[in-house]
């Protein structure tokens, strides 16, 4: 089995070829960070145009590096949502064209399912498992029951975790993307200097909220006569510690529910860009150990957006015979658990 995967839903243009045994045959990723940096965040129109300019070349490179002919592909899989719709359209149309011209099946992959199934690719994690999905657009706790089968236990009521990192970074003068910048700055900071709130800590349920924490950082920053390098480090460290602490509390609650409802479940998985954060990984390792689960987080390059995860999700679907027609439409929103009650709040994306 050989699957070509295409990812264009955010600010990474990526193509990869994986096989059914979980080996990467080739991959090519182009980050658009430099294009968006002057604006302090992702500009959707610029992202869509950049995907259009680079995708063909990246696919050709991945195919050439993998030494694979299009006709040898078992399927072509593309992110069909959720994400910035201009970019998603570029990826889906390209995949459909390849599928049509070369007569290979097309698979529409939910970007979040790509993140969700990565741990099966890297570590062979068995269903069911508990997943903390933390990225720039999403912050959810889900039980992954199987391919295409998710049960949401909690979600953010306002900002996603990565969005909180990005907004706070901007606020304290660190560049985009904010997560890695905050993590770097926090290394030299005193996390105890500012007493930031731990949103929802100790409260029932598994939902998240980060906008109050972001406001607390802003108020603290504005109260400083001027922001020195040490102030920035202390604010970054204090913010990161509060976000990690609050997240670990929500995860502990989700683990309790998961262990009750799925006695056979053994693993907590973290995925999405924020799962690259070392402090978060350490806290999740501790909370898993304390509550009797093992913890798995894919290597950083497979936590942030990439096409390997899309190709792999395509391979998992293909094994179950789940292929799509060429009439499938790209979707800006596409919840993994359609039965979950929609949460409404500032900044909620899905
Ligand atoms: O999964 P991803 O690459 O794209 C989305 O689908 O959103 O996640 C990007 C997000 C950004 O908000 C970025 O700031 C955050 O992940 N991020 C981090 C780290 N690396 C990336 N957040 C905290 N610590 C990091 N080391
Ligand atoms: Zn993502």
C-alpha cells in the first residue's frame, strides 16, 4: 500500500508518501512562517496563494524522492477540512486531479483525524485511547474509539491552547509563531513572580478556558513601567506554567472518566502543535503515570502540521475501504464528534 498525503489547511504546504506498514517513503514540507511574520499571524489570502505556488513542486519532489509513479499509488489523501478554506481548496483540488488523471482512489481526510491517528503510526497505539488535541485552532479531549469514531469529553470555551500562546506572545513582544518563542523565553523566567490564574482548575468537567489567563497576562504586562527582557521571560514562564497546570487538571479529570467508561484503555496521547511543548509533555507524563495510563506524544515534527499524518490517516481509512467520491466538498468546519454539543464563545472554531 502506498498513499500520497497532501496538507494545506494552515501555513504549512506539505506532501508525503507513506506505506501501509507505517514507513515514510518521502516527505516535503514548506513552512510559510517568513511570509506571515510581518503581520504577526497567519493571513489566509497569503496562505492560499503560497499553497498554490508551491504545492505542485512539493508533490513532485515527494514522489521523485519516494521513487513512486502516480499509477502505483493505492490512494491520494488530502486534508479536506477543517482549516483556512482557501488553502484546503488548493489541496483538495490538486488531490482530485491526481486521482482522476491516474485512476487512483481519493480520500478526504479530516485534519484533526490526521493529528489523532499519528500516535498509531509512530507508536502503534491501540484503540481506544484518550487524546489531548492541542493546536492553533483546537483544544479538545477526545476518546479515539476507532478510525472515524471519536467521543469528545471536553473542548475549549474560548481560545485554543496554541491561540493563547500566539496571542500572549504578541502581547509581550515575542514574534509569531508564539508557542516556540514563549517556550524559549520561559527558560530564563521565574514562573512564580506573577500569580496567574489556573482557569477551571478543580471544577467539574473537562472543558478548557484560556481567555481569562491571557487577560491576566495583559494586565500584568501593562502594569510594568517598561518591559525588560527579564520581565518578558517571567511573564512567559508564568503564563506557560498556568496554562500547563490548568491543562493537566482538565486531563486528570478526563482520565478518570476514560478509565471508568473504557476499562480496556491504556494510553493518553497528545498531538497537535502545542504537544511539542516540553513543559506540557512533562506535566502530561506525570499526570498519566499518577493515574495509571502510559503517555505517548509523537516526535515534534509529527505533532505540528505535516503531510505524513494525512497520508497515514488515508492509509488507515483505505484499509477499511473508506474512500471518497470526487464530489466531496472542502469543509472549513468539520468536528470529529458531530454528536458533541457545540460550544459557543469568543474564538471557538468548531
Ligand atoms: O498543529 P499546528 O501545527 O497547526 C494547527 O493545526 O493549528 O499547531 C500550531 C500551534 C501554534 O499556535 C503554535 O504557537 C503552537 O502550535 N506551538 C507551540 C509550540 N510549538 C508550536 N505551543 C507551545 N509550545 C511549543 N513548543
Ligand atoms: Zn494541525
